[in-house]
C-alpha cells in the first residue's frame, strides 16, 4: 500500500473510532420494552409455535398416508389360488435336482422354488407383485414420517435456532 | 443491583475492569437463570446501547433498530442456559446480535422479493443516529451488511479479528480482507477534509 493511502486509511480508522463513540451515546428504551415483552410472555421459546402448526399437519399426513396404504393394499390384493402338491411330485423334483451334484440342502430349496414357480399361476404372481409394491410404499412412507418427526424434534430442541451454542 | 448500574461502562476496558465486568456479568447471568428477571434487566441496561448501535448497521430506521435489539435480548434470555459463565458475556451477546440483525435484513429482503411491500412507498433514507451525522452514515450507505457489521465490531466494539471472524462466520483472513476493503471504499468516497472534520 502506498504511504499516502496508508495515511488516509489511518484517518478513516480514526474517524470511525471517534464517531463510534457518538453512536454509542445514543440511548434507547430497549430495556423497558424487553422487560415488558418478557412479562407478556414473548420470551417463551418458539417450540410451542412450531408444534402449533406442525401437529395438525402431522396428524393430517398420518391419516392421509394410512388411507393411501389401505386403498393400495386393497387394490393390490387379488384372490390367491391354492394348489395342492402331491408328495410324490415334490420328491421327484428333489431327486432330479440332487442328481446334478449339488448339496442336498440347496437341492431341496431349489427344487421347492422351482416347483413353486411351476405351480403358481400368472395371476398369483401379479397379486404378489402388487402386495410387494404396497409394502414398499408403506415402508417408504413410514421412513418419511420418521424423518419428518426427527426434523421437527430437532427444530424444537434447537430453539432458538440462531444463537451460538457456547460463548465465543 | 445499584452497584452494577452505577458503574459507567467504558469501551476501552483495562484488563482489570474487563475481568471485573466478566465476573459481574456471570453473576447476573446466574441470577437470571435462577429466574431473577431484575438481574436480566440489569444485563439489558448494561448492553442496550451497544446492541442498539450494532442493530443500526442492519436497519434503516431507529424503530427497526430497536426491534432488532429487543429481539436480540429476548433470544439471549431464551438461550441463557447455554451460556458458559466462564467466558466473557459480551462476545456471545454480540454474536447473537449479529445473527439477529442478519435475520432481520434477510426477512426484509424476502418481503421485498415476494412483493409484500409493493403497495408501500420506497424505503426511507437511512436515519442518522446523531443530529449532525457521523461517518457511520456513509458506512451504512456504501457497504454491504456483513462488511458494516464487521466494521462496527472492529471500531465500535474494538474486537480483535478472531472474535469478529467468529461473530460474522468468516475466516480471519476473509475478515481482515473485508475490513481492509471497507477502509479503501471509504477512503475513495470521502475526501480528506471530510475525514479530518468532526
């Protein structure tokens, strides 16, 4: 910085210091107003106000989501066809798979799955897919509600939001 | 009660008076925490001018500045449990004041942006704090909010760069640069006679 500018900056700083004293001499009636507001209860945490708005919204959201889940669940549930499998058929399938060299346990599971897939009608599969979708939506909604509650809880406990946590 | 009020507050504190002030502040805070609103009232009276002066940096009218100052003290009251009485009270209070002032400025900006003030007349010119005006009017007219607040914390509160940086939420380097740029802006906008004048 050039010497001339340095000197001017010092003048600026000195003037700022001097005029700050004059600004500080300006007295207000803040204390009276603050004490009055405190007595009126304006100093209460905003937590109550947050819940005042959040509680009805949360209740409406829960009711809405529950209704949606019921509707989806009912729509996705199709009549399930039951099929009786003869013992001999299951044994035959098990033996077939076991002959491929796999362990008996895996062979049994695979055989059961294959048999189940063979016996299931396309309608069964559609119904199961619809139920899966419903369950996924319900799980996602529950997660969203839990996250919303966590955020609201945090908002309430952090009141007031703009104050430093410790002295600086 | 009267002993605290009777003591004149000086901006230029010696280490001894500063230490005494810290102790007295801590005692008042402890009493206020115990529900003594009178003790909190003493704290407010001790610092109201300082908070009001800082609030003026973020507002256009004296009324708005008083509102910001009031809001600051109400926030302090609500957050008093979190204050560490082993530390000085003033920097903590001023940090809350800075954040309250910023919130106020942001709120005013949002109101203008969403057109709530369309029907209102243009914002009034900045009211001078004193009858004959000070250089701080130029500061309020020329510089952005964060710079005004940083400059006040330096010249009005005599805070060191680390404390200013903590209050405005910037790094020390950035804070020093902000203040340096502010000095340059004022130097360029004011002639030498204005700087020499009172």
